[in-house]
């Protein structure tokens, strides 16, 4: 993990310097961008392994920056914001962010999230490079992990990186029930109780893309008080 490149996007100099200090201590290389336009330019030309993105920027709203970044990079994006309401997290995760961290933040928690998101990203890349079968097929869905393509009834659908990981996880364990805490641990690499909403938001977004009626899901169902289950039979081919 040491030596991986992190792009920090924050117009508050003190926050940027603090993040740089902690990342350097952990062995990361980092660069600070103070505007959205600068961040997009840096990300396009330097391909960061992970991006820490403040929501409030002086030129372009952080949400819009995230949308533009997602047009050319799948690197993990961690939103950093002084807003901590459920709707703020839902918006951030819905537009392609992988994680959401509230200010003021715990440096130790932030470093933990940086590391697990990088670890997850590396595992995804390793899976793509492996020679093992990488296409999941179910009656409704086809998921190609090498080309990062998803199809619903043979029609292509667009999934964010985290939605793709989530669907891959479910299709690799059909008919099994998983709690929110277990999914958080498996896909995000940590188990902070306060972040269970993160899983629910991503599942909600995924359902909007694969269910005929997201309010009455048939593919990924909820067992109230227990967890979630992928209802179709799926095979790796």
C-alpha cells in the first residue's frame, strides 16, 4: 500500500496540510488541489489511486466534481463534508462516491477508510487480471468482471464501482442471507455501526437499476431484521 498516490481536494489549507501529514506518515504520496477544476485536471493527468473530495469548493460543487471524475476514473472517491445528515450521505453515494466522512473527522478512522478502499480497489484489479472465470450469469443478469460490464435482460446497464462490487458479491452467494454489518465488513473492509446506512443507500441505488419495481424488489430481497438475499440462481462461467 505504501507509495500509492492520493489526491486531496479541499480549499481549507489547514485541512489539506493535516491530511497530507497523516497520509505521509502512512507512506502515501499526496497532492493537494484547492479547486474543483484543478482536481479534475490533476485526476485526468496523474491517475490517483484514491481521491479525498470536499463537498464545498470555491468554483465547482463537490458533487459535480464527483460526477465529472466518474466519467473517466474508477478510483475510490471519499467525500469529506461538514454536513452529516442522511440525505447528504445519500446524495454523495448516489452520484458515485465510495465513502462519506464527516468533519470534524478522526484521523485514525480516515486513514482506516483510505486503506480499506485502496485494498478493495486492488482486489478488484487483481480479479480482472486473473485467469479465473469472471462472468456471473443469472436468469435476469449478466456481470462481466473483466470488462466491468453489466446486463439486465441482455440490455447494458451502467453501475458505479461500488454497485458493481455489491452485485458481484450477491451473485457469488445466491440464496444466502447477509446482514448489513456483514456486507459492510466484506465490501468496505470495516464495521462502523454508524455507517450501516451506506450499505442501504447503495442497495437502494442498485435496486433502481435492476428491479422492475424497486419498491417491491424480487431480485435482491429484504428479510426484515435479518438482512438481504439474492433470489436468483447464479453461476460463474
